C-alpha cells in the first residue's frame, strides 16, 4: 500500500462520475480526494478503514464520505491469492459540492442536502431500508446518462438527507493530518499489520518499518490514526475475530489464537471493550441472525 495520496476523479467536462467496479480485490491503497464519494459494495469482504474507524465490511456496505476523508476497503487476504476465483464488485459515485454550480449552495431548496454534505465529513454508514433503496438506485444510475442521471443522483441525495439510517463513522474530533510528502510511511505500516496481525507484532518492528524511533513513531501514528498503535492492532484483531465468529464454525479459543491473541483472558477483555459484547454473545447473535434468513 502507498501513501494516502490525494486523488481527483472527475473530469472538468462532467458534473459527476459513476463507475461499476469489478476486480479480484478492491483498491488496496489508503487514499483521499477532494470529491464526495458514495460507495456501495455489491460483492466482496474485508476490512474497511475510514478516518480513525476500522470495521469489517461485506456485501451491502454503503457509505457516503465527504472530501479529503482517508479511506480504504481492504479485501481479505484470500482475495489476493491468484489461485482462487474470488472477485469484488461495487459502485462508486464521485461528485463535488458544487456539481450543479456555485449558486446552488445559496438556494433554500438545497438546505437539507447541504446539511447532509456537512454530516458526511465524518463519513456516513447507510443501513436499513435506506441501504436497500439507495443500493438499487445506484445500480440503476450506472445505466443512466445525461440529465436523467443528474436527477437520479439528486433523488439519492434527497433520500439520504431525509433518512435516519445514516450514521456517523469517524469520531467527532477526527482530523485528516495525512500529507503526500510523507510518502509510503503509514501505508507500509498498514500493509505489514494487515498481513501479519495473527502473529506477534512489536512496536519496535513497526517503528523500524516506518524508519522512525519508538517515541517518534508513537506520536506520529496517534496523530494520523487518532489512536495508539496498540489500540489499532487490537481493533484489527478483534475485527478478524468477529469475522471468524460470524462465518466459521470455530470455538472461542480457536478464534482467539487465530486472531493473534496469546491468552483467552486478554482476548475476552478486549473483545468486550471494543464490541460491547462477549465473544460468545456475539457468536450467538450472529447464529440467530443467520437462522432468520434460512
């Protein structure tokens, strides 16, 4: 993975851009850009990083993000194996706040959508009935052109602005301090952790990868991720544990050690702190939810 690079996605001749993505895995680069982004994951699973938030994602994940909010949908390791036939699919829409012109920001009719834009600076996860409706509308949007497509995007934004299914993702105090001049440093750390989280990872190890002293790296990482490296690593491991508990028929001890924890007591403690549930409670809730759809 490379630096959280600042990308631009919209040609000067377009009001917005919509893309249907099909690939073995989602873009593995931690990045940010000046446009708003609406992303709908149709196929594929992995870990989602948005600002200072880390969460497992799967089919149906739908997020609206404001400008310059760093993000990454990192597919699970098995998607990078050339010997399997896994793939990812998704729809992404890029647009700017003035995609209908500067004057629109001053119009009363746009007040609710402008408020949505303001809320999206923290990222908004879209759930429930709104998720299903907007997901279908985004699929339809990929087949539209011209004025019809602009109207469809406005309809989507109007629905999101009225919905109670849009939940903030990052902490309220999160600020993007990533700089392009810092090059690959943060992403070398991310890549190493995501590949080796099930093994022992020391602070000395990742500080060396970042080519920094222990104290400098600790301060640097906290300023960029809004959390300590230890907390970041724990969240990655607990996220993987949640995946195993929801998808695999494994006991709690197996999940504990496969997620990189050395003791069951520490695993149980951190799992409850991060998820608010014990591993057993989480596993039972997942099983109950799956039975509803069988």
